[in-house]
């Protein structure tokens, strides 16, 4: 057993080094943080306007939840307040911390139970991964704004490393879902585009390749940037038209959640600022 633990030690150490590549202190003030803040403000306004949760992404597993409406308003208030806080220098760190805890509870209380009950259903992993991707962005902002104590799990270089690891784990089921649910994914492709299945497979492969590139530090900045850009394009092509054609609460919810997922990755992109676009290996530095 001791030999096995030693055999795993080097690969894990190398993986940790790969995920620590070029941690940029300017990540906390990059455009990803601003975009994430604006999207959270949008989600908060939407929740306060409707008095309800964020559709299928925030489905409550309790059929008759006591005080459902006040809890929905509380969630919306948290989203609005943390979004506003992320825009200010004084409140950004605390807002990122509160938002991280809020999103973690979202994953644990609303998404994880389904994963535990029906782990063979890929959609349950997808739901958890989507919210975890947003959590990744909030965590990176908190880690970079906190005192640089690398011995801590949540802050400094270690915090960013662990947040990037969470992103890697999240992108895998997101990409896999495009293959498992190829027909459903192809149905989201705009009708004016050809080869719907090809786009479904290509985007799914893109997320998986991006996860591997980040994990192995093979062009990690480029991979994260392309992933964020791809998610942004998907948001604009798939979800934005519905906001105009059917401007209901559900249309805005899909658009805002998809935007938040893309923004979570954009914050990670900011953390690679200064890393060579085509750099390879864990010795890259910002």
C-alpha cells in the first residue's frame, strides 16, 4: 500500500503544478469578474421580479417546500447583493465568499441528491457541473482577493489551483452530455446552421479537450479562452433569441444561467493572464 501511495504521489504533484500555472494576481479585477457580477445582478433582478427559483437549474427537490416564496426572494436578494458587491473594491472579496458558499449550497442541496440517487443518469451530473462551473469563477475571485497564504485550501495559489481542478471536473460531464444527449443537443442548434449533430459533437469534444488541456497544462490559457468563447457563442445563438421571441421569465433564466456558466470560465481565463498562449508544461509563469 505504501508503494501504491508513492506511485500516485508524483502524478498528483505534477497535476497540482499544472493547475498552478501562472496564477495572475490581476485575475480578481479582470473582465470575467465584471461579467459574472452583471449576470448575478440579472439573476437577482429576475428572481425578485418573479418571486420564483431559476427554473430547472434551481429545481427544489421538496414538493411542498414551506416558505417557498420567501426563500426564493432570499436567493434572489443574495444573487443581487453579491453581484453588486463584486463591482466594488471594498465588498468584492466578501461578496465572492458569500456567492461561493451560496453556489456550493446550490450544488450540494439541489444537484448532488439527484447524482446520488440516480448516478447512472448523465443529466444529473450535467446539472451539478453547470452550477459548479459558476462556483469556479466566484472561488477564483475570492482566492485572488484573499491574503496570499498558499498553505490554505481556499485562498492564494492553492485556492486558484483547486478552483481550476473543479472546472476540469465540471467540463467533463458538460462535454459528455453532448454525446449522451446528442439528439437533444442538436435540437438546440439554430435551424439556419447545417450539420446539427456535428455541432453537438464538436462542442462536446471541445469542452472535454479544454478540460484535458487545463489539467495537463497544454496551452491552458488558449484552451480556457476558447472554452469560454464557445460557451459565450452558445449563449448568444441558443438562448438570446428566445429572450426576444418569447420574453418570459424562463427565456431570461436560460440566457442568464448560460451566461453565468460562460462567465465562470472567463474568470478562470483571467487567472492565466500573462501565460504564453501556446505554452506547455507546469513551469510556465506569468
